[in-house]
């Protein structure tokens, strides 16, 4: 898509619809020299599900600050998967530019505008027609330079009939205390394709995060979009947006969030059902500990014949200083649509706690079992080893609890 | 005496549910507790295991010579009390497998546990499901019993292990319990007494409106209840405080 620079510059001062407003002049695009992939970086990436030790074996993309540091396609899938930096892709294919900013507007707010003007890096990932990639594809974005703004643009195209599992982990180096991560991700799920896309975040407490995700789901295509955030963030705001344009297509957005400290998160999910018999689900399980504040918005609108949508927002409060809001929203423009939602916020249920204690499990352990159970990963349909990996991350975060 | 309950008065909210219960269960004995719906049987179970909602306002509970009336649930469990609940809660997100592993501590008993699960027909599929979520009546009972047996407690309290259970499940449960209870002590609550076909209990008690009004031979009491219903108990004087 052609962008209008004049208009972009104006949009640079436009706050996002939700979340605290940030002053972009407080961050820099300067970067210190890129580090080597050392143990610390490998360890940290592992905490967001990316196994850099296996980078020789799995399709892997690693970006630190503004540029790609590593990129490779698993041998077995060469010719099935195309992985390029976004800059390479724009040079290689005319049509890549057409896919950029089609599912999110660059004029939406200052973060998209900044990205359209000054963004650097991101990946282009294409799963070729009818290819089934049964091994995970992993991408890691790590922030290393203090006070930097990492502003990346990713394009994913799952061509007709293809299948893949993509994992994107975003994180900050343990030594860096402040930064802003902006990630634009546009995902095209073509006819009959099946995609499992999982984003895992782990931030240092001083980081601000503004992902902007747009998803297009065509005829009989399916996407499971998972988001997992464990630990801290200064502020996070995102409203991934999907359009189901074909018939019999399906999206499930699963969010699993555990926040502590003074973390603030405004997490949404918006689906527009346009096709016949499309299904959408947004499921969020959020735990707020200490002084964490979580706003959870889900919105499903239906214009397609016989469309079905369901939103589930569940919140678990672990402290009286925490705050959780659930704001599910349903919009129907069809008589035959079926839209439902459920929202519930509460503390750990006493009857469950008592039950586990009556089985000889000590109180603290019973509490942590229930919290871990609440952060249920099973709807995410993750590969076994990844699910176990994320469980480990959750266990680590819950150790102090 | 393994369990000794003296003049127990229990309140929930400000309603008095148990009004002076006396009960003694010796080592190796199996006792049966009958009683109509709402008479307070499950409340007695909750009081023995120490549910915080059930307040003991008078009387004492002595287990293995230790006064546990004020002790937290965890300590009672550690002393050797295991409960099969009548209405266990659903626990979303925790798989049965994980819970049973925690309970049994995965120790050298791992093999025994596998055999136990097999005998109770607890399948892989069931083990992978969230505890009690969407379980059928029979599945709930079998899983409750498996958990209680995995704890390896000396004293088992079974709150209606036979209600809502079909013939095949009853057979499974009955066989397992009859074997286990050869070596352990138990208090079994049963509404229609189906489970008695498999067990040889020591003694039975009947609870009406929060008091135990009679004791006696289990088969004899069951026969009377079958014939005349609980009205019989109310007019019963003969066996009273026998
Ligand atoms: N947690 C509770 N809160 C309020 N009322 C209760 C509670 N538990 C039991 N009761 C009441 O106490 C009475 C006895 O109940 P229960 O002990 O469950 O009887 P049983 O097991 O013999 O059927 C009933 O009237 C029941 O409604
Ligand atoms: Mg009962």
C-alpha cells in the first residue's frame, strides 16, 4: 500500500485509542553494537519459547534491536517455507509492499505512524501452497540497547492449503531497564490454510509494548492466535484485529496473562465475521498479582450469515491492590448470528483450595496449582515441547507467589 | 480408639446442623452412617476433616488420641484421614493425572498407583481431563476413590460412594473397597446401602436431624429402613443408645 508521508507525520502525535500515551521523543533509534548470541541471550530467548540452541535445526529468525542477526530455514522444509527480512522481501517481490499496511492502518496512531516512517526490521514468512510444516517456526525479537524503540514489521502469508506453527517471542535483555517495543504483524491466512500463531512476551518492568496485529482469514481457513505474557511490563496495549472474509473460516484468540509488580496491560481482540458460517472465539484468562492492572476487551461483530462468536473473559485476583476489568462486546448485524460472552472475575475459590488441601497438598502449593490451572494452555493447541516450555516459564514466575 | 467424637455441635453460618454427635470407631472397623437427605451426614464429614465453613461450637473430635477439633485440615490429613467427597468441586486447568501424581508423591508407589487406576478403570482419557469437569457420576466416584486410596490414609471417610453409580461402576467400587477395608478403618455414608453388598461393616448408625438416634447391626438396620423408611428410626426406641 502507498503511504502518505504528510499524513503519517501528522499521525505521529496521535495517541492510541487505549492505553497510556507515550512520548516517543523519550526513546531513541540509536543502537549500541549488536551483541553475540551468548548464553544470556540464549537463556532469555528460551524464556519466550525460542530455542536458539536449535537454531541450526529449526526454522529460526533472530532480531536484536533493529536488525536481523540470524535467519535460517530448516533443511527439510527448504522450498516449502520462505523466510526473509522484511527489507529483503520488499526488494525481492513487488507484491510484498501491497501486503504491508493492508490489515492495519499506518495512520491509526503514533506507533503505527512511527513504524511506517522509521521502522527497522521484522520478518517476511511465506508458507507455500499446500505445504505442511509440522515443525515449529521460531522468531525472536530481543531488545538490547537501553532506551531504544524497536519498531518492526512482520508479514506472514500462509498460502492456500498450507499448515504451520509459528512462534514469536519478544523480550528484553535482562540488563536493560527501559525501552519501547512496537511490532506490526500482518497475517494472511489464505483459503484452506491452517495456522497456529503464538506470541510470547517477557519484559523487564520498565518496558512499554505496543503490538499492532492484523489478520485476514479466507475461505475455510483456520487460525489459532495465542498470546502469552508472564511477569512484568510498564505498559502494554494491543488490540489484534481479524477479519473472516471467506466462508467456514475460523479464528480462536487465546490470551493467557499473569502480571505482577505495577504492570499495566490493556489487551483486546477484535474479530469481524463477514463470511457465511464463520466462527470466532476470544478466550482470555488473566491473573493480576501485586499492583498489576489488566483491562481485557474482546469484541466480535457479525455480518456473515449464520456466524458464531463467543468471548470468554476470566480474571483471577491475587491481591487487593490489583485491578482487572473485563469489557466484552458483541455486535450483530444478522438475525441468524449466534453471539455469546461470559465474564467472571474472582479470587481463588475456597472450595477448590479446601479440596486440594484435603488431599494433603499444602496451602501454598494448592494455591499455585490453582493459579497454574487457571493459566490453562490446552486450548492453544501448542506442540508438546512448547507447552511444557511455557509451563516451566509459568512455574518460574509463580515460584515467589 | 481410632476416632472418638464427643457431643459434637456444628454450625454453618448461624444454623446449628449437628446437635451433639457421639461416635466411636475402633482400629480396623468399618462403620456405616445412614440417614435421610439433609440430616447432616455430609456436615459431619466436613467437620471431621476441618472445613473452615463448619464451626465446632461444642464437643471434641479425637483422632489417634490427638484432639484435632481445632487443627487445620492439612494436619488432619497428615494424621491419616482421607475423604471421598459427595460433591467434589470442578477444578479447571488441573488434570486428574497431575493431581494424582501430587497426591501419591510419585514415589516408589508409582507402580501400585498405576495398578489402582487400572482396577478402578480410570483411563488415560480420564487422566488427561480436568478434575471433575464434565465427569459422569460414576467417573466422579471412581476418581474420588482413586485419590483417597492414593493418599494411603489409615482412616477413610466415604460420603455416598454408591449414589449416582450404575451397576458396573458399583461392582468396581465395591470390589476395590472390600479389599482395601480389610486393612483399614472407615466411616461410610450410604443412602440406599447398595455398597453393603460388598462390605462386612462392624456397626451402623442412623442420623436424623443432626443427631445420631440409633446404632446397631448394619444389615438389620438397613432391612428396617428398606421396609419402613426412616419413620421407623424415629419411633425406634429399642436400639437407641445401645
Ligand atoms: N455449607 C452449607 N451452607 C448452608 N447450609 C448447609 C451447608 N452444608 C449443609 N447445609 C444444610 O445442612 C443440612 C444438612 O446437610 P448435609 O450435611 O449435606 O446433609 P446430608 O449429607 O445428610 O444430606 C441441609 O439442610 C443443608 O442444606
Ligand atoms: Mg450428603
